[in-house]
C-alpha cells in the first residue's frame, strides 16, 4: 500500500518531530537541531481543496481545517473551486507545484482527479479524501467521513417518525397509512449520495412494499431522484414538476438528503399551494442555519447534524500523523472501495435534529450561538 512508501520517506522527519514535541503535543521541549529542513508542524504547507463556498457547510469545513492545522504550526493553502471541476484540478496542481507536503481534498466530482493525484503520488505527497471519496485513483491514502449509510437510515427514520409510522423510540406504531411521499437524492457524482440513498431506501422500501408508503410520481430510482451538484434550484424545479404530475394528490412527506435541497423543496411546495403551517414532513442534512431556523418555525421537520469540527479534527490528525512518520488511526478498512483500492477510513457518527433537541445538540455543544438561530 502506498502509505508504507510515504511512512518510509518521512521516517527521519518523524523522529525529529517526536523529539521536538517531547512525546506529546503538550510537551515544551525545544526543537532538536536539524539540517534546516522543515519538520511536521513547523511551517510545512498543507493544501486544502474544498468544493464550493455556495454552502455554509463547506465554508465552515474549510475554516475548521485551516484553523486546526495552523494551531499545530502548519502553513495552509485553502482553496475553494465553486463547483467547477477544472478549477479544482488547477488548484490542486498549483498546491503540488508550490510545495504542499500533504493534501486534504473534498472533491467536486470524485472521478475526475486521477491525473492530478498521479502527480501527487509521483511527488510522494499523501492525500486525504475529506468527506467525499475520491474514486478511480490509487493515490488516495486515507478517507475521513461520517457513516454515510447510517446518515441515510437516520433521514428515513426521521421521516417515518414525523409521519407517525415510528414512535420516538423507533418502534412501529399502528399507523397503517397510506402516506404519500416523494424521494430526492444527492448528486450522482458524489459517492456519498448513493450511501445516503441506500441507507434511506433500505429503511423505506419494506414500507413501500407493504403499502404503508406510496410514491405518487412513481419516481423511485436513484437516477430519477438525483439532484446534480446538490443545487437547491434544481430540487425546486423537480418538486414543481412532481406537483404538476401528481395533481391534487397531497403529500405527507418528502425525503430530502440535504438542507439546501429542502429549502428548494419548501419553496416549490409553498408556491404550489401548501401553507407553511401544513407542509409535508421534510428531512435534511448538515444542520445549516437556514434549515434549523425552518425547523424552529415548524416548516422543515428534521436535519442530520454532522459535527464538522470533529471531521476537521480527524483530517488534521491524519495529516499530522503522516508528516510525523506515524500511521493514522482508522476504524473502517472494508467499506470504501474507490475502484483501485479499499481506502482506509475513519467514520464519525451523526445525530438526528428536530425542534425537540436542537438546543441540546447545536447550542449546548457550542456549534451555534443561540443568536445564530
């Protein structure tokens, strides 16, 4: 595996780094003398490629990664590509040529970076895939994300709870339906989208088969439900089209995999005759401010909170370990096959958020101030 080549290449630097830190990040020992080369956390450049600034979630991710790396003494080259693939490729090329010694990449399209990552591999630069798996390249060393299948399960579970099919403990009630729902999926070029979809549909499909849930549009395939680039306006347009197709049929619920899509869906529903106090049960993901406000207002029902502070912390820990000659911690070595190798991964947990627990989960944890919401 390529990580062994990387570890060998940085072994000497790792010894120096361990001496300098006194065997712990809280150590106060003076740095050992060296031949003038940078050592881990002593100004080494880490390139951080984020997909877009159109989502507050990715802005927060970039800021968290940058601040945590800088706290450890790294120099950070943070770039946003605004969902333009050639821009992201160019940014990564520039990071490589400018001397980056590690890369953290949240890809726009996980299948389009093979050539530029070959350059990173040739230069011995380790690559951490951040929240989105990079596919088709052998030059991906580690991956950190949330348990994306479980996120999909949580989205479906919250939909069923909102409909009354499940109670608060997750047990089936005597509600037999049928409940009319529509299904939305994420971007087909984002590897996570299929994990979200599979987790959700494995939860919902048995109830569709039983007749407890019905999908009036008949659009039950991922390809029909997918929203390219996760764009809210595309979700709004699709919801408007669905309302035209189903006519007077009233919807009880909408599976939405992302808060931005949820906002677009709500816009279509309110424009289509639904009042804001009688909307279907609508799910989401990422606990973005606008959607949390919508949950508080009784419009969106739920979102999935993924603490990006912890995700950034894990990515930073991986980089710091690699540039210190150590092997990063992982907890999954089976799930994430990118077509070239199974990428060693660290998966984090997520939480369902509704109006009943948003204060505890989001405010008391310090993720948001009360005034933000």
